[in-house]
């Protein structure tokens, strides 16, 4: 779960540095005001989605639903950056910020709960400190990388946003790995669906022979 946080929020640290510079070349008018309102929409959406998401994962039995929510949150966080090269006005940017805010809420709620339930008793403070130190160091490094990218050229910003968006989406793989580690007996949904179809076909063929 720590790795999932690193590959989402760490990469977002780079993109947050580049966003203002990137949008300056793509949006007309007062870009600072547009970005400010986009940040407002992000945090409002995140605040609105947070509590229902938390109540949902508490109400559902087991921890598999948290992993599914983490995967879906990673998808919603990374997908908006794939569309950044298409931004030609503030409306699309605002919409992408809303989607990102919803994904961030799902990711935060699920990842923090999964981390909390796997903390060792009487070592919670130490393990949270290791988590936060790892997280802070990774964001510091990615922030430095973001500054270096911004100082070189803006020519490849579209490629950077698209590539980092894919990497954030791929961070959801850690959620799938969690399911395989802690619930190895539970086959993936696609395979279970195929099993059901195969059983149905076999059952139908036996009845047809008779």
C-alpha cells in the first residue's frame, strides 16, 4: 500500500509543479485564476467524496473492497492526466480536476485503512513514521525532478503528463497484488466469469447429448 501511495502522490508531486507552466501555454486569459479555481474544485470534490467512501468501506465486510476501491481510485487519479494534452479551455481542466478529486478521495480512504489494519500492535507510531518518511523522501525527490524538467524545456510536457498518468493508473496493480497475497483462494473476477460460462456450456452440452 505504501508503494501505491508513492507511485500516485509522488508522481502527482511532479505534475503539480508542472501544471501551472503547462497550462500557461494552453489556456487563454488569467491562468493563475483558472488554476486556483481548479484547485478549489479538486479539494471540494475530495471533501464531498471522502466521508461516503469511508462509510462504504466500513460497511462492507472484509478488506477486499478496500483494495478494489484503491484500484478504482488510482484509475480516476491517473486518467485525467491522459487528457491534459487535449485541454484547450478551462472547462475541460475543471472537469478533470473533479475526476481527480473523486479518485484521490477513494485512494486516500482505502489506502489509509489498509495500512491501519495491518499495523503491528504497539508499533503503530514507528510504522506510521516509516511510512511518512518514505513518502516524504520520495515526494522530495520527485519534486526535485519536476523542477529540473521545468527548467529544461516545456516541449515535452504533454508526453510527461501522459506518461505519468499511465504510471499513476498502473499503481493500482499494488491493490491487485494485495488481493492475490491475502486472498489467494479468490480467483480474479474475469476468470470466475469464464469458469461460470464454461460450466454452463458443459452442462448444456450434456443435456443436448441426452
